[in-house]
């Protein structure tokens, strides 16, 4: 069997297993194991698994993932989301579409202490959706807004996918977080502009005049712990007081204390936080193992190296190559989640991109490319047929057809496209904050 045919077989096995709803980690593991055995045999596969599993999971850097997940779970179970939405809606209630804009702001603020898009979407939806329905928002706009706002959970640091990229690309996590800050805020502003334009061009999906909740001192005080946690975590990281891993631990502890002070944390919720963290971390680590095996099988075929050589021989500009890679991520996002995409493709695409001349230092290229990947995989959280965030939000709005939710995210996908093009052609937008990080 030729290397190209074997590569196609590996991907066919993975996609077939995914189509019959086999967990993606198992699908990648099975496809990788098949390709590895066909090329090297059973004994080399056993030796690879014997060494690779320990080498991967013994990495100290990986401990930042369960810590940020735990931090997000404490925030979710601690009732912090309600305070965020109350403050945001008090600020934005004077504008048409204000509650939808407030939901986006709440998602951004919650994402600053969470790191998960699904958790952000589900948590803010539970608070904002009833209010938006009560004020006369259509199911299309309400669910579309909340699904899109949920992506800010990974676009604004801390971000679990960005941590995984940092580990795979061997880049500084703190610098990647700094690089993601401005693009994340641009994403939030873009979504709010999309709402403002939509409610004016397509009447009937939001009330003409809103009588939302007013901003009160009590609500403002309720969100102070969130601001303090953010300042402690990121101020400590960038101030050199602790590493990102230590910052994640401090953030988790601070979020737990904030939840206790709000008197929202019961013993049942406390246990749920750790169970959910264990489940989420186990899923990510299993995807790590499956992706490692699949990438090893692909490396044996030499097809990734040949592909890089072919792309280099085309004489395309570096930006055109990155643009083609981002388009591939958009297509791949129709069948895979963001973590799987990053784990499967970065070992292939990262060396290819690093071999191109962008007129920037290699570290700057690596950081900018990571932000571009992060922005693009967020696209896959909204686009059909998968659109994981859409499924999560739509499942909580049982009276809204899934087709309406997909139509609701279209204005936000347009915003995503414009933002991605802006960051692609103007890398300094992502990099200017990084220069202040030692």
C-alpha cells in the first residue's frame, strides 16, 4: 500500500468511527493504531505506547489544564454568572438589542475565569435565556447570540485550547495569553456590533425599546471578586510572581473562596466540580493519546513532509499558505471539535508555517499562528453540521428549532470572518501586547 493510500485509509477509519458516534479519542486511537501496525507491526506499537503515554502525561505543563477547568467549574457552580449578566444588562439596557449585547459581555467576563467555550455557553445561557425570552427576543437571535458568546470562553484567556497549542508548539503560555487578549476583545466588540446591525436590519427579533434591569451598587459589588481574581491570576503571571500553572492553582483557589463568600457552594456542588474536572481532563488527555498515536502513524508515512515540500514548491506567499490552512480548519471544524483539530494538525502544520518567511522573528510567527488557529477553531463551534455550542444552547431552548439557531449564528460567523481576515493581514494586532512580557 502506497503512503498516500495508507494516509487516506487512516483518515477514512477515523471519520467512519466518528460517523457511528465512537468517541473521537477512541476513533483517533483506532485509526492511528491501524496505520502504525500496517507499517511497523504490533511490537513497535506496544513499545511506542509503553513510552509515549508516560512521556505525554508526566509533563508538568499539562497540570494547568485541570486547574483551569476546576477554576471554571467553581465559577459555574458558585453563581458568578448571574452577577455578571445583571451588571452587563444594567450597562447595556439603554441600547436596542441591549440584553443580547449584555449576554455577550457576560460571556466575555466569564470566559476570563473559565477557559471553556461549552461551559461558558451553558452557564450564561441558563441565566440570560429566560430574561431574553421574557423581554421578547426571538429564539433565533437569543440562541444565536448565546452560542456565539460562548466561543469567547476560549478566545479570551485563560483558554484550554491555547494551552494545548503552547504545549505542542513549545511556546510560552503567558505570551500566548497576552497575544489573545486584544483579539478576544475585538471578538466581543464584533459580536456586539453584529447584534446592533442585525436588530436594525431585521426587525421583529428584538424589542424596539427595552426596560431591562438597572445597574445597582449591589450588583457592582457582586462582580468585584471576578475582577480581583482576574487581576490576581494574570497580574501574578505577568508580574513574575508565579508561573501560568501556579497562577491556575491560585485562580482556582480564589474562585472557590469567591463562591463560598456568595454562599452558593454546597457540598453537592463542591463534589460536582471535582467530578466534572476529572471527566473533562480525562477526555482531553485521552484525545492527547489518540492524537499522538495518529500523528506517529502519519509521520511513518512521510506524507506530511511530502505535503510540506509540495506546498513549498507552489511558490505561494506565506500569507496565502496560512490562509489555506485556516480554510482547512474551517472545513475540518464541520466534523471535529477544537481540541481534536489542534492536537491532530499542529504537529503537521506548525513546522510548515515555521519554515516560511513572514519577515518576523520565529517566536512572533509561532504566537501569531497560534492566535489565528484559535480564532478559526472557534468558527467550528458555530458552523453546521457540528457547531457544538449551537447544540448546547439549542438543547437548553427546547422550543427553538435547531435550524433557527443555525440561522441565528450567521451574523456572528460574518463577524468571525472579518475578524480573522483582519488578524491575518495585520499580525501586530496580536503581537503588540507580547512585547511587554519579559
